[in-house]
C-alpha cells in the first residue's frame, strides 16, 4: 500500500474546489495536483480514508473565507493513512506507520489548503497518533474531529464522575462520541440525549439512560435538570433552560446564550493517544452511518449525503479500497 520515499509520485489525484459554493457546483476531481512536501515538523501521508464533517461544506460555502487559506482548496480535516516521508524534526513517527488525526490545528483559522480528500497529504506530527490496531482505516478516519470535539467540550464543562449530562444531537458525529466518553471515560451518573424517533435505540446502545424523542418531547420541559448540557446542534437558548443552577452549558453551533460557552476545536494528537485504551478495548466505538462509506470517485455523493443533515454518526470516503 505505502509507496517508498524513493518512488513517490510528483503528482496526485485530489478533489478540489477553485471557488466557494455548493459542493455539487464547485467540487472537481483533479489528476495532476502536485504532491505537497512535508516541512521539518510534518509527515507526508498516503491517505487511505478521509472522514468528512459539516465544517467541510460550511467552509466550501465560504462561511469563513476571510480567515481561510487561498483557493483552490482540497477539503477534508480527518485522515487515516500511512507515513511515507518524515520531516527532519519528526521524532514520533517513521515511514510505514499507520496513523490518524485531524490535520487542522485550528478548525477555522487558516485551515490548510491541502486537505485529506487526496491521495497524499502533509500533517504536523503533533496532530497525529498511531491508529488503534483494532480499527480499520475507515473506522479510524471517522474519529478525530468528532472525538476531539466531544472531549474538549467535556473538559471545558469540568465534567467528572457522578455528574449528569444532557446531550443535544446524540445521534450525530459529535453526539455519539459525547455519550460514549461521558459514560466510559468520565463515569457519568446519568446521560440523557435527544434524537429523532428512529434513533432512540442507538442512543441506548451508546450508553444513554434517557433517550428523548425531540419530535414529540421538549427536553427543557423535563422536571429534571442536568449538571452539564452539551449542545451539538445549535439550540443554546433551550439548552440553558435544562441545566441545574451553577451547572455548565457548552455549545458548538450557533448563537451563544449566557451562561453557555462555545469553543472551536484545537486539534491535538495527544487527545487521541489519551483515548487509545478506550478505543482499543472497544469501550468507545467509531460510529459510521450505515450508508456512510463512499469510494473516492463518489466524493460529491458523500457530500450530498452529509448535507441532508440526517446522517447518523459519520460519513467516510475510502481513498484506497
């Protein structure tokens, strides 16, 4: 699978967009993109699989073009692949290592021009971790951005054993990770989570004690209030009504209503390393939509599916079958 450094091609295939717009209008497959070269602190990866996230199509629409890298852009934050070349300062990885990570340290502040939906990409060493041995490349590629976001939000809420939590958007990419981390890593006393009718059993299987069908129940009307509310869908105004006095609310989308706080993920391979025992033991599992794995050639269809907003877990593009 991995090319040796001596035989690396100079050109590669990559999905790019030369202008901002809807994915169906602007995404193009290019076959003569120059393979990027790693700087001293970077590795060059042969990409095996790439996860995609809502931030990818929001970026493509130009939602943060004032702080973006120059066009044309190769989309993609999440990657799983094989190291084929290392920069002179790289200590942790060597050629042939199987690694994964979110390649953008700052989610919206000048994310890289060279994303992951390509045959090769360069990544800073500190953003990567070794791929858990029990996970496939596709499974690993589904994890970095969502599991790191779930973890950072829980840390910001000072979540700890014995606390209760309400997760808004429990069946989404980030939500499925919040539930699992809250239960398996932090030892939550009670987990409530919202989803649509058909996804309540999934919430239970992930560890939710109280699945809430948002189509026929208002979570803020529950008599019970929670130590922490983690809003992964942009319902902050309602979220703050469900938290105990003195509790914490964190949101990752939309307007922020006090006392809630928000953040943009800072990617860090150390988080993946810290969570590795939970992934390798199977206590925390990747969550990929049943129809969510697409071949490289069907990248536009993968984005079209993600953009429906009805995805359970993650959508992943398999670059090397």
